[in-house]
C-alpha cells in the first residue's frame, strides 16, 4: 500500500543578480516565438494571396458560361450515374461470391 507522503522542502531564494535580467527576458517573447508568429502570419497572408488569384465561377448564366447552378447540377447527375453503376457492380460481385461459396 502506498501512502501519500508530502515533503516540506524549503523554498529556494535566488540572490544572484544576473538572474534578475533573465526574469526580464522571460517577459519578452523569444526569437523562436516571434519567428513562429511571423511564419503563421505569413502563412495566412499567402492563403489570401492565392485565393485572390483564383478565377471564381460566375453565379449567373451568360453567353460565356452556364453558371454555377447548371454546373452543380451536372456534377450531381454524374455522381448519381456512377453511384448507380458502382452499386450494381458491387451487388453483382456479391451475388457471384455467394453462389461460389454455396457451391463449395
């Protein structure tokens, strides 16, 4: 059985004057932290910069393009088509495997 033993240790007092400047340094951000903040800020600036370069599709239909809604409809139809095809193939292979296992 382990007992909870607490030791009363004396508090260490630092009388060395050189460590007082170390305490002041702790309040200032280190070069490593500043560098991380700068790199994080640069990362987000780069994201905004790249997003400004993207040519976004127009929502309204015009002569040059069919519009976002028409393109979204096309994508949904294609996804539905391939979902039906893949499901049919999966069911067919499952039935084939079931027949082979029953025959064995």
